[in-house]
């Protein structure tokens, strides 16, 4: 029961941090954009609203994942809360996993709230509920979990600011892994080896991006979606396992 208790505490802490303000920002952006669609045709209006809405949800969740991940453990260490918890029969791995799961619960609550606003706008512009976007929204949430797991891993090995920068760099690389691989294969043996190391060794975040298929293709690629869900779960588990190992060996100040 230690991990669920820590997760609930972390969830409540996250709710008092940035969740409500991000919901307000998202709602304001969506309303501002929807007000500018008056002169567009129904089809164009709907596609722009969908594309923009999914993009805003993606950007806000990734931003929150990086900032929350970089402070998940370091903030408790700075405030001496972690030392109080670890003085009890609580293992370091339990603390890290509990904090991570609590932050993920806050992510999914935020995603549910933003998705509600997103669907409200879609219904206003098209007059119908289209469940196809739920698949894209789920993958956005999974990507945020992977990004935060990466940030937490970096945090166990370096300073919070550096972990934030490293996570942002990996986010950029993760969305350009295919381009890096293709470019490396045209740069000789060394370039090919390096690009394949990046492609197969780092999380390929482009796996979670099916926004274009959903918005402009009108279809949910079920095979790609199932693979992305399985891939996201496996990568997240592996990253958190590495983070717990690093945190167990970390020398606390």
C-alpha cells in the first residue's frame, strides 16, 4: 500500500501545482481560435479546429511532463520531504514510482479535461461527436508519460535544469529519429552506425503521432495505434526501471 499512498499524495500535490492553470490557458486558446473561424467553410473550420486543438493538447502535456519530471524528486530533496519519507520503511524505488504514478494520474485528469473542451469545440463546429480522436488523444497521453519518464531518469543522474534541457533535446530527437536514420545511412559506415544507435536506442516519439491520419485522413490506423500503445507502455516501464536503479545508487546531499 506504500506506492498507492505515495501516488495519491503526489496526485494531490500536482493538482495544486499547474493543472487548473493549464486547463484555463487551453480553454482560452481554443475559444480564441474558434472565434476566428467565422469566415471559413464548415469543412475547413472543422479541420483547423481539430488540428489546432490536438496540437495545443500535445504541447501543453509535453511541457508539463518535462517541468513536472524535472522537479518530481529534486523538489522533495530540496524541501527535505524525501528525507522524512525515506526515514520511514519506504524504499527509494517506492518513492520514485509512487511520485511518478501520482503525476501520471494528474496528466490523465488534465487530458480528460482538455479533451472535453476539444470535443465541445468539435461538436459546435460540426454538430456531431466523432470518437476517432480518442485514439490520438490517448497516444498524446502515452507520449507525455514517456517524456516524463525520460526526464525523471535524467533527474536521478544530474541537476534539475540539465535534466530539463536533456529531456527537451531528446524530445526533438525522438520526433526526428526517422530523418536522422535516413541522413546517417547516406553518410558512410560511421554515420549509419550512429544514426541506427539513435533510432533504435532512444524513444521514437514519432510513433505516437497519428494526428495527421486522424484529422486529414479521417481514419484511425488501428495497427499503428495498437503498436504505439504497446511500445509506449514498454518504454515507460523500462525508463522507470532504469530511473529506480539510478536513484537507488544516487548519493543524496
